[in-house]
C-alpha cells in the first residue's frame, strides 16, 4: 500500500498481511504441526528486508509512513520470527524456514514502491 490504511482491527494493512497474519496462523496451527511431525513452516520473505529500518517503536508507520518502508519492515519481522521459531522447534520434527522467491514481474513490482524497486525488466 502506498497510503496508510488500517485493518478493521486497527493494524496497518501491509504489516498485518505480511507479518501479523502469518504469525497468528502459525501459532494457531503449532500444536497440530507438532502432532503431525514431520512438518514444515515456510514463510515468504523478501530481499527488501535488507533496507528495513529497525525503529520497532513505529511498526505501523504512524510517524512517517512509506509503503516500501512498512513492507521492508514486515519482511524483516517475518524473517526474525522464522529464525526464532526454528530455534524453538529444534528436535520437535517441525522445521521453520523463510525464503526470498526472487524478483518476479507483478503489479506490486511494476508499481515500484515509490521508486525503491527497479522497474520490471531492468535486471
């Protein structure tokens, strides 16, 4: 999102979709995943995490929203969550991994994140 929007629950929509939703779903399914071992959790990350700021006191961009800024922070958050989860799940038969799926030609990429991502076909 290139504009600041909240979900019905009051969360910034990009952060909610990219971090809070997978976090909640994973935690709701964790007991079942443990019982069903061997199981795996795969979270989709992004190379955008490398440019995320770490001002964790402004997760939702209330003090200076930028679509790419919130997106990159949400992707860093999902990576950090996945790493912590993987450590907690060691020896349970459940693995947690995250991946960057590469840059693909999507509407999101073409929109260009306020000029922070190269246009499609420029790689």
